[in-house]
C-alpha cells in the first residue's frame, strides 16, 4: 500500500515566532521534527486506526461494485451469442458504465482518504502548534524551524537547538516512549483487475 507522507498534511504548519522583539533580545533559533513529535503523540495511533477503518469502508464499497460488474460480465459472456443485437448493445454499454464507475470510485477514494487524513490530523497539528508556541516563548526562541521533509527548512543546527523533546514534555509525553510510527494514509482501495474482455466484449457467433 502506497504511503502518503505526513509532510503533505503538515505543510500548513507555519514557522513559529516568539514574542520577544529582535531589538530587545538576541536572535535564538530552534528546530523540531514535526513528524517525530506527531508519532509520539497518542493521537497518532487513533488517527492511524480511524484511517484504516475508513479505508476498509471504501474497499467494501468497491468490492460490492466489482462483484456486480463481474456477475453481469459473466452472464453477458454466456448469453451474448443468443441475444438480439439491441439487447447485446445495451448490455455492453451497461458493462462499460459499470467499469467506468469502478475506475472513478478508485480515483475519488484516494482523494477522499487524503482529505480524511487532513481532517483527522488538524486537531493534533493545532495542539502541536500551540505547544511549539509555548515552548518557544518559555525558552526564548525567536524562530522554530521544521527539520522534516526531502527539502527541510533546516539544513544544519546544534543539538541544543532541537526542541522536540521539550515540546513532548510540555504535552506530558515522555520522549521515545511511543513507537515512532508515522501516521500514513492507506492506499486507495483497489478491486481485482478488471478483465479486459469486459471492456471490449467479443460476441461469439454460431457456426
């Protein structure tokens, strides 16, 4: 199953600025791994479970559509040779419509899963943002950068600038206590491969 990086959901998490004015205090920059902190939060397991349940619901719907398509396709193959031309044409059109419906459902399911992930992640991201703000203010950080991603904002920084554990402790979480599993979006459900014969059904003729 393809995994969607949490970075897509946390893109809206903006740089955090402390209240201290640059003119009043020296510049102090900190950084954190948003993915790491999220993986330690108890909400991550709940989100993962809900995403899996939602993915299962979508797959069940898709399986129902595919079962209907398969049953009608098999019935058509058995009776096509004896069907009048207008009836045969209608059945072929019906199968094509069912196949298109399956393909459209698969595409919409992927989008729906991503939207579901973003909806579930929002409360956790809001909580994380508020905690980062608090930790930055308490510890005098002027800026806090996110060190995640293929092109992270942070390219280098001293260990003492990493506030990830401070953020976790602020939320009452012991750093490293939870398994560091990323919240991922299950792949869009897929039915078994659609038989090619159903899209271009060849009518058997009696010799």
